[in-house]
C-alpha cells in the first residue's frame, strides 16, 4: 500500500535484454521531497531502472509510476541526467539552456528567468557565454542540472551526477540538491561514492537486478551489527595478513597509515588484534574505535550476497626488490605557463620507491599538468624533474619501459576490441610473447570480463573501462606508476581490488603517484599533497594532515536541519556548514562544547530544536575543503569559483 506522499511507486518491475534479466521484480517507493540514493556495484541494474523511470525505455513487466502517472506519460514533469555529459560542448552555456528549454516547450521568457535563477544558485551566472566544452567537470554537471531544471520538473533522476567532480564542487552540488529537496522536488540518484550516499534521506542497495536493503544511512550502518577499529601498527602489509586469518575479525582493509578492522564487539576485537600482532612480533602503535562507514556496510552486505572476491594473482610477477630509499619521482621548482596563465607554480615534490603518494586538488588546480610534466609528456616552463633515476632524459627508451601511465580520460581505443587494446599496449611496453597471453587473461579476470576479449571496448560501462585501462597500464610491471583518477565511476568492490593491486605493486618497490576526487580512498595513500591554484600548499600522512588543521567537526541532528543549514550558511563562512541527510556538520574553532552550546542557542532563537550533537573526526573531505578555502583566500578569490 503506497502512502499519499509517494512521488514514485515501482512494483514488480522487470527488464530483460534477450536472455539477460537486468532488473528482477523490484519494489520501490520514494516520498515527495525525498533525496533517495540507489547504490550498487557495476551491472546491478541501476541505469536500466533510471531509464525506465525516465520514460526513455519500456519495462518488460511491472509498474513504474511517477506523480500518479505511468513513467512515459510523466516525462514532461521529470528531469533526467544521464551518466555521460549529454549537452553540446560547442554551444555556450546560454545556448545549451535555450536549446533544452525550447525542446521542453518552455517559453523564451521563462527559459531566461529560470536559467538565470538556477545559474545564480550554482554560482555560474558569470559564465553564460562560455562554451560548455570549456567548463570544468563540476561546472558541466551544474549546467546539466540547470538544463534539467529549466522545465521546472517535480522529479529529478540523476545517474552518477558527480563522477569526476572535485570535492568542493561536489559539496556545492549537494547543497543545491538539498535546497531543491526543501522546495518539494523529489530526487533519485545513483552514486559510486558512498560518502555522498550518506547525504541521502534513504538509500537502497541493488545487486544483480534486485533491491536487498532499504533504509536511512544510519539504519543500514546500525543494522550491520559490526564495529570498526582503526589500527596503527608496524608493517601494515604483514599486520593485515595476520589479522585476516584471526577468528573474531570480520574484515581487514589496509589504508596508507592504518588498518580498518571490522569486528562484532569492540573490546573482544581489540584483544584479538593485540594478541595476533603480539604473536607476530609486530609493534602496535594504537587501536581506537570508530563509527562504521556506509562503505564498510556496503562491502559487508555485498560479501554476504556474492561471497568473497579477490583480485587474481598477477602472472609472472618479478621478485620483490630490497627497500630503495632513492627518489623515483622528483621535482624542484617545477612550473608551467600557458601564455600568460601560470598553471603550476614552483612545485617541490618527492616520491620514493615503494611509496603511494596522493596528489589532491580541485578541478583546475594543476594536478594533471603536473603529472604530465613529471612523466615526460609535457615540457616544463621552469624547474627540474627526476624520473626513475634520470634527470633530463625522460623520453629515453630506458625510462619509458619503467613507467606506467593511466590518464584521467579513458586512454584506450573505443573502436578496438579489448584484446586488440591489450595487444597494442603489450607491444608498446615490450611485454614478451611468453608473458603476453597470461597477462591479457589476468586483465580480463581483474576486470570481471573473462571470455569477453572480443567485445568492443567502447561498449563497456565506465567502471569496466577503468578496470581494463588500469590493467593495460601495469602489464609491464612498471617501477614508476602514474594514475590520474583511476577509479572514477568504479564501484566500491572494484575499488578495493584496484587498491589491493596498487598496494601489491608498492610492496614490490613500485613508486605510485595517484590523483583522486574520492577522498575516502585517498586515505589509502602513504602521503598526500594538496594543490591549490597551481601550488603545493600542504603535505603529510592522512592522519597528519587531519591533525594539522585544528578546529573541530560537530555533527548535529535537529528538527529542522535544512532550515538550520540555510540559516548558519548565511551567518558563518558557508564552507563550514554541510548537510548530510537528516543531520549536518559544522566546522568550529576553539572549544567544541562551547561552540555546540552557542549553536544550540542560536538555532533556538529561530525555533529549531537541537536533538543531538556529537563531535566527529575530521574527514579528508573536511580537510580538503578547509585547505582549498584557506588557499583560495590567500590567493584573493573565492574557493567556489
């Protein structure tokens, strides 16, 4: 029985493509004004569900109703953002808006007024004449959302809308979604970023065409029945192996300077951890309890559904090399100008063999330009680069054979088969014929594409493309590896396989430099560097950069969280306040308890009652926002530009 407030009702919905059943009889109900997240691994059936709800594809059977009408009849009141950027790159922002508005039969005056209103809401009113193809990733997604809103839909369907978007722009995007939700617009979205799913009112886990669990993020975390321990110890690789075999320990995940250990009981789990590591003569530097994340929950639930999945062993692997303390990737005073524009400003950087270094920054901060200079693809305007022991010989054959590179944009050839792409890269990297076939099979197994080597690469979904591209970049076991947003659009299970392989390569002595916009995975790096406006402004371990920020994060639950966020953003620096579903976070300076009392008093004056306040650890996203804001203020411009 549906409730009167339901904006979307789905009953026994199925979709078949020949013998493949992509959606298998799902039931779903979404309330008016709700932000509802659909999460699941690649191939779970999420995009097929979105296409049926958007009315662009017919269901095989079942019912999909939006606003009391069949999905196809409700299209005029629905906005739909597809995974791929669907606007015209050679049209300006204003021209794209006009085209979409006219297509949706909106009169010219309303197109102009609504377009201006939403562009202003998203901080893009200054860019109406800019070509869409020249916008940053975050701005493209804001333009796509503005175009979807110009017809004033009552339902928004967003299929992975923030893939490839930096954390500053993602937070702005979610602030906009919260504002739209408060106006009664119903929002359903899919996301591979489970820190984003925390911001939804409710989420549903989809796997192999079925919905297996639905609830608020807090309900899903609590229903898991597990607790998380952050363990810091000597030799994390050995520690992870020891703990994974210990009774009472459910899961172990390795991060850059710690292990995340999932246990059923905190005290018993800590005893098991200390006993196991003591038996292995490994020093324990610290054990602390922490709240499980939604990603912990997602991985545990999927393991229950599909069992343990492990990355296949890399064939013909070279022997691990002794620790090498020399610099594998180095820069001194590295700079790059494009005409009058200074994209990179005097960077000093060192990455040693066996280290995983994360280079973080907003879109346009200069990360990709820096990587291209470091790996010899782009000539610096100033400074020196050291790569694989060489200075000034970065294009030599001896250096090339030691370097692997996975670019930000998909780097394979869409019109070749997977096998043909792998043959091409194996040839470029001079992988011997006796090793080539085994390593091609390994790439297919790693990507979950066994037996599909003859499939055209362009026909693969984004997550699978990334897996193939990663496999191609490491076929020759490089000693130095550059990964520019390697897991963009990849689901959490596949992301763990990526990082297991990255850690294996690092353990064997490979130097890895990686960029990512997903800051939960940046925790897996040994060290991090933050770029703002072409400068490297902060460096350190994940724990170190958090500790260096000062301040506190308060998580507040109230009886009017959306209204509270709007009020506090108007009175505080807006970057300090962020909405997470029915809760919100506030970054405060000084004493946390005193700040909590001040906030409670302030909100009470506007009739908003605080129900609960807890102090939280800084997330890397919080750190990123703080560093980006401080850097932007020092540069004399707003961080959100």
